C-alpha cells in the first residue's frame, strides 16, 4: 500500500492530519495575540463590572439578547457615524463570555451606555412597541418582578476573580448587600448603561 | 508582538511556503505506473474506477500563482511577525483616511446652508431633509417618528415648551441634554394638603375638581410650587417646569398629578454632543424648530 493510499483509506488518520495542518494557521493568527498588550490589557479607565452590572450581564446572556444584538462597532465610517468610536480589544477584557457577536437583527449595543435614559430602557424592555411602534424585539416584562440571583452573582464574581478580574475580597463580601431589592430589570439597565463608557463615545 | 512570536511567525510562514513549493514539485514529477486502461487501479462498488489523467497545466500554474501572490502580499502588507510591509498599512490608518474624506464631503455639502440664519434654514428643503433623517436615527425612538412624543417624552410639534422654544433654547437642550426633576411633595404637604393642591392644579386646566379643596390649595401652591412652576403656574424654562394651565401633560394625562406629588417625577433628555457633531446638532435643532414654526 502506498503512503497516500494509507491516509486516504484511514479516515481517523486523515482527520488528525487535517487538524494538524489547520492548527498551524490557528497558532500563527491567534496565539501571538494572547501576549499582546493592546489585546489583553484593559483600556485606561475600564473597571470590572460592579455586582449589579454583572448580574445584568448574566441576564443579558441568559435571555439571549446576543441573538439579535452585537457589541462590536467595526472600524468603518458608516458604523462610527451611527454608533460611535469603533470598539477596541482592550474594552472587552472583562467580558466573559465576550459579546462581540455578528448577528444584528437590532442595532449594535457596544456604545449604548448613556445614550438613552434609564426610563427609556425600562419602558423599552417591558414593551418595545410602546416607544418604537415597528420594533420586532420581544418584550421582557417579567424582568421587572424577578429579583436578581444574588448567590449566582457572587459566585460569578469569585470565578471571575480566579480568572484575573481585579475584584477585592471586600468587593465580593459587599456584593450581596448592594443587590438586595434589585430586580433583573434594574440589573440589565445598569449593565446597558455601562456599555462602551470607558472610551470616548464618538469618533470625531 | 514579543521577539519569540515575531520569529516563530516568520519561520512558520516561510517554512509553509517552501513546503508548498516542494510538495508541488515533488508530486508533479512523480511517475505513476501506466496501466493499459489508463486508470489508477482503484475499484469501488464493484465497477467504479478512477482515470489517471495528469492535472491540467493551467491548474498547476494557479498553485504557483498563489505562492507568488503570497510573497507579493507579504512584501507589501504586514504578515511576517512585526514587519510592517512596504506600504506600512494599518486598518486604523485606512479608517482614519476614509473618515476624514467623509467628514470633508459632509462639511462640503453642509457648507451651502449651515451658516444661514434660522428663519432661512427652515425654508431650505435639503437642510430639512437631512435634519429629519438625523431625527429619525437619533431621536425618534424617544420622541416618536412624527416627533409627537409619548408618555414621559415631550411632543416637539406643538407650542408648549418646558425648556424654551426659541432656536437657541432648542440648540442648548439638544447639545447638553436636560434633566427635569420634580421632587415628591406629599410628605411636606400631608394627605389633606396634597388633596387640596391636586384639586387646585386640576382647576388650572379646567378639569373637574372640588372647588372648596382647590381654594385651600391655591395658597399652598404659592408656597410649595410657585418657585418652579411660577406664581401663575405657567411654568419656568430654567427648571424645565411645565406649564400647568394648558391641559397638556408631559406624563400622559392629569391622572399624573397625584403620582407627581407622592412619588416625584423626572425626565432625562440625554446629552447629544458626544454623539452628534455641531453641524448635525444644528440641522436637527432646525428641523425640530421648523415643526412648530412654519
């Protein structure tokens, strides 16, 4: 049997060799980034999310908002005119899991922080069509009467601390107190209002 | 990129290109034993065979071409570790150039009308068209696509202004944003006092009310409310305190009066100066102004 035939007739072996060949590209394109400061260091002024914002991020992920919203302004003129300064890698070092996404049924949310008022977000999340009549975004009315999951949020903070987010022991100890009486809606709005605020909002 | 990765990337990339070239030459030279029927000898499914024709030449040249292309690309563009490439291209520079060109084009198209006085600006069809588009993209989700507002978000098409309806007021409102705060007064007024003031406020707009309560309320209004809403209750642009005599309600209807007194109210018009440049703010302000000044 020729060598070529050996590979051709052994699907397992072929799979392994294909994986090895492809992984070269992966190593060369991805691995160097992991040690590059502009990618792994936070931009100046970026803070890890406070407990309420973190709880909001967990709601954002569990409600699947990322199915319709990206969080990445790409460096194109039209996008920066609409959404603001393009996103840079150092802004999402505290996003685990990251929410860059690529599906835009709704607008990008990377710089939505401070753009609208809390009241507007609350009305819009409860019933989007009451402020944007043609919206096809679903309403999330239950968020207003569901309390935030305090235990889960504190656990999240502990895990993120292990992964290198600079939470102090005090931060974690005081987290539960700052979350009493907060609803998932409060948390989600706090999270949205924090998005993209570490950078100048517009590129001008 | 650290020195380690710099050299690793260079070595792996060059090694790959050399390996592809070698693979191409090695396999194209290799002679396969010719069979009489010109097949490879493989047989699948009883009678399925594979012809053993050489690859077309032009196809082979495509492989060579991709290698030549990659060398040219690596010479011009960044690809080998930290080497910038002869064009010194970066995506940020490309973006900057495109953005500057766009800004220049925008300013050129605004130049014709941006410095016109407001009364002329609102008669300029192009300016109003652009203003309307800016409004649709940035303001409609709160104020409505027809600018007629919603509960808590003011109607911008009427003559009722909480922060002033002159062009300069509107410009200031949009540029810096506004924060309307109405504190809760029920604790200070007490239950009875709250009823009285509420009745008085209803009377101002000619809504059904208890006249004797309202008469009591008038004096309390002067003490607690006139500072912001004015002694005649016609409002005050400085605090964004609405006119309470016109039966136009920022927060929906007169049903809001009790809520206003027990819980307070607030409205936040977010600042736009970080979102829109000066020219676009001026155009959208002119558009808003035009809605009630034809």
